[in-house]
């Protein structure tokens, strides 16, 4: 083993145990059984050692994931394998993962060659997702980079809980994570029951009647024209409504029903979307707090035993309660794992916030908020 390799292996052990700030060059040299001056024949600083550890890990990971993907056909199969590989690499390298997670708080990391390797690695996921969109396996409306951030951010959160609190390892959640992502981005193959077909036809009649009544008034709108625009026979309208007046009176039912659901909290989807909107609004309005939480506190072990984290736990308990209500009502998958749902949501938010904070990106967090909310809610639904 070369001196450089010995230094990196020793530094990995020391940095994982004491953290970047707590470790010293002298301790790394002692672990490597060389003089401190010997460190400087390979590296110029402790920071350079940190980034070299990350770069070496990423080089191996890029080679590994490319090797695993070779010969696999179809974007869905590739994505399943890529998610598994990512979780496998993270689970096999506990010390390196602690170092990678901590490095996110150092602005210099984002100027290093290690960060370029991280972009190359994450780009593999983006390419697979873009391929899936192009071949029709994934919905055309999905934003590939945000889906990629959801995957990587989720695994980061699971890894934090695993390394700092001895939680579930990333590999243990790989299949469940893939299922959630697959639910969020693939085309829904729902079978419409006769009851649902009838409901859709009723809504189409209501929609066309609303436009015609609003445009021409009640008197100058006839049932025959409503039927023509709705694509149904005139007799079908009378199957649903007694007469034109009865149709007019029933128009507000659907919209008022939606409003009632929103005001009363009867819809788990609406409540969950509101919660996600509130989280993004909060981070968007307090840039300084976002920076502290995402970059400084996420990889800090003491934070997870603080009163501050207890508040975050209460916030997720509320979200978990909404998800549970959705499960009980049959809206969400009954086998959802709360810890993975938590990681999916907060990991996605973190990965969206990191470039927004570090690079001072001026993209619209409110637009991203809408995309994350839709993808997260779709992830919780059956893809039947």
C-alpha cells in the first residue's frame, strides 16, 4: 500500500471518529504510524485529505454502479439497480459516509474535484430518469433532477439516522425506496370501474354545462348543446338530472365539496400538500435558518438528542398522522414505512435546499414546492 493510501485509510478512521473539526494532522499521522511531516509529502492540508477521501469513494462508486448497470435493459430496471447500488455503497462504507455527510457544510467542498465527481455520480441517476421519460416508462411531466434529488436525499437521511443513531441501514430500505419513487414517476395504469366511469361522465356534463351557462346564460343554453359538448346523448343527461334547472342547481356540488374537504381537513392529500407547502414556505422565508439546519446541524450527532430535534419529531408526527389517515381511508399504500416516508420528504427538501443555499440559486422554491408535493403524494399511492 502506498503512503498516500495509508494516510487516507488512517484519516478516514480518525475523521469518522472525531469529525473534521476535532481531528488533527498529528492524530492522523499517529494512526498512519508516520511523522506529521510525512503527511505533507502527500497532502497540503487536512481539508485536502477530507476531499481526497470523498473523491476516492466516489471514483469507486462510479465504476461500481456503471459495472452493475452494464447489460441491463429498460429505465425502470436500471433505476431499480441504481437505487440498490447507491444504498449498497452507502451501507458498506459507514466511515466514509459520515465524512461525506459532514463535508456538505464546508463551502470549499463545492469547489473541489471531489464535488465534480459527486456531480458525475448523481448524473448517472439523472440520465436514467431522462431515458425513462424518453422511452415512455416515466411520465413526461416529471422533473428528472428533482426526482434524482429525492432519491439521493432520501438515502442521505437514512444514512444520517444509521450512522448517528444506529437506525436502519440504507440497504435495508432500498427496495421500499425504489417502490416509492416508481409510484411517483411511472404512468398510472388504473382500471376505471363502472362506478368511476359514471362519475367521470357526470363531471364532464357539469363542466360543459358550467361553461355554457356562464357564456350564454340559463335561458339561451339548451340541454342538446350541453350533451353535444359533453360527448353524450341528450338522454344520458336526463339519466343524471331531472331537467335543465336541476342540472344548474347541482353545478356547485363538486366545487363546494372540494372546498369542504379543504376547510374540514377531510382529504389526506390536501392536508399533506398543505403541510409540505408550509415547510417550503418556512425555509424560503428564513434563508439563514435553512443554512444552519441543512448544512451545520444535519450531520451533527448532538443535534439529534436536542430539544430542537424533538420539535422536528413532533412535526413529522403530524405528517405521519395524515399519512396514517390516508392509509386507513385507502388513499395511501397500507404497507408504507414511516421512517422511509420521513427520509423521502425531508431528504428531498434538503437536496433541493443545498444548491439554493450554497450557490445562491435563484430558482423559485414555490414552484419546486409544488413539484415535490405532487411527487411525494404520488409516491404514497398504489401504482396499479
